[in-house]
């Protein structure tokens, strides 16, 4: 079974608007971490944001925020005020307790158009 | 932040030749490095985990003799694709774990990714 599911293969958003990228996960461990990475066309993986399973508040990093709904096992990434440079692949990942190897989702391709 | 480099950034080779890809942690010591493979528009697939001074641990389905991994020092791991074939063409990405972070550190990101190497086998 997929541990990380990203159901949106592609998303389009207009510049300056907000966009939500979906991510659901599956684990029975009480302690885990959730990550979002951005991969532009150049290929490098850029860490965006982290959410711990015990964190009470949703993580935020600048224009990025993570909508963490633990009961629903979802960790959606919200990008506010989209910029053209946000066009990239976005990967959700989870790392379970005791492991430092994350499991990645299939990714969502985001295209920001003017 | 921590920096991981990969060399070369891209390589084109003939079928049957071997290609070596280097992954270096530039400003920290990495006890563990990871090698991933990524096909176009697909996710990262973990190939192997390499620990300094010991044999790499390969994921199921990854040929050990095909993808040779050497982690000779705390700052360098190499992946050698032996007798490369066109189906080995892919994007190879390494990541490194900071030695200073022991155990399961749930907070923040303890892996730092290299920029990747694009391999094309003709």
C-alpha cells in the first residue's frame, strides 16, 4: 500500500493566487515527520517545510504553510501568493519513527501562469 | 545551510562503459549517504544506503554488482554504474545525513540533497 499519496499529477494556478497541493499518508506509528520538497526543472531537491506528528500547530515557512489534519492523515501544502518561480514538481514525504529514510509520494507538477 | 555536491552534473556515455558519480558533503560529515534514482516525471526511488566504512545496503530489486557504491570517507560516496545500458539512463540524486544529528531526530530535515546527475547511455 502507498504510504504517501499525492492525487494531483498536475496543478495550474494563476500568479498571485494561493494553491493547495494534496498529500495523504498512511502509518501506524505515533511519531513521524512530514516533509515537502520542491524540485525545479534543474533537478535539485529543495526542502520547503516540515511538520512533526506531535506538533500542535501547523507549520509555516514564509509563503508555505502545511495544513496538517492528523485524524484524516493529510498534510496539504498551501502556497500563498504564487510566483512564476514556484513552477516545479512538489513532493510530499514521510519519515516514520526509528528511520531516517523518508518515503516520497509521486509528486505534483505545479505550473504558475501569469 | 549544509551543502552537498555531485559530480558530474550530467554525463553521456556509450553502452557498455562504466560511469562513476561522486557525492560530497562540503561542510559537514556524513555518516550516511543515500542514492536515489528518478525517472522522468516520477518520484525518487531509493537505491541504496551507504555508511562510511561499511558495505552499502541495497533496496530490493537493485543489483549490487550493477550499481557499486563506495563510502570511503565521511564526506565522499561514489556510485559506479557498471557496464551501463540505455535503460540505466536516469537522474541520480544523492543525499547525506549530518553526523552531528544522532538518532531519530523528528524535527526538521536531516538529509541534504545533492543537485543530481543526469546520465544518458547511448
